[in-house]
C-alpha cells in the first residue's frame, strides 16, 4: 500500500494523496475514509471533495488550524478502515439508446467494428464505479468502460448537449447533468435528472456509488420522463458489499 501524504492546498484546505494510480482499490479507500470522516463530525471541516486518487478537505481555520487537523487525520488514517466490507449503492439509470437520443451510436459502432446492438449490450452489461464528480454539478467520472467501445471525442465539439445525454469520451463514459457544450460521442439519453437544484440533495449520487445503465424503449423513456416531471418517479437503488 502506498504511503498517504497530506499537504496544504491554500489557507483553508488540505490535500490527502492516497497514491498515484487510478484504481478501484484506491477509490474504495478514499470512499471509506470519507464515510469515516462524516461519522467523526470533526469541528471546522466544511467539505470533502474526493478525486481519482486524492481527497481535498476544506476547513475553517478560525475553528481548527492546519497542524491540529493534520494530526487528527493522521490518527484516523492509521485505523486502516476496511474498505472491502463497505456497502455501496448501485443506481439504475434507464437509457434510450440510438436514434435521436443517441446520434453518435453509429460512429461508436463503426469505430469498434461492432453493430449498434452489440454496443448497447456491452455498454449496459456492467456496473460503473463513480470515481469522482466534476466539470459540471453532478457530472460523474465513471471507471470500467469496456475497451472494445473506447471512442475518441468528436473533432468538433457540440455547442449544446442536452441534459441526460449519455456519452463516451475516450476510455470514459458518463451522463451530462445539464445542457452543456461538449465533445463526447452520444449513444443515448436518460430522463432521470442526475442534478436537480430543487431536490433536498441536488446531486443524485456521490463518489463511490455505482451506475447501472438499463436499456429502455422510446415508449418507456417517455413514460419515465413524464413520471420524472410530475415527481412520481423513484430511481431504483441496489446495494452491494465491495
């Protein structure tokens, strides 16, 4: 296991580096440590922002200083939390693939030398780990995309990609939570709002959770979209030991 390093990140934040390699093991350790810190309710800690291999902690220096907080964190890090027995959530995200919902699925299929049906089957055949959130509120960076459907970004990015678009950018896949410019290849669309500022928790999921894409027909998509809009849709969530 790599040595964990703590360093300053400005006058009110510190950075904990858990390693240099992007891996499920390091991500699991970061997630487990975030859960531990939330349970500790350390006075002065205002926010925790996990990334691929690190955790940024924002704190109020008027309440706790860097030296004191670092000592507290070092003690907690020595506990070696057993991330292998933690529980993660799996969010089922319905996706209408291809057609107007996924205008680039033909490009993705041609690049992979596969049929569109094979692309859909591969893309929806596994649970994707959310390594981190960023770029846009609720935009999830997912790990584990099958190498067969890795696809280069568009040569000319779109000015507007609709919220809910599911795309592939290189070796990653993800969901656009808001209308946004972007260069990812789009293969589908979900009616689920992964970011909604009107919700108590605006962002649907967090780092350490998993996403499972579930293919639906255009008819099913429209039905779910109506439920989302009238507030009756409930996202299906599973749990699993990781």
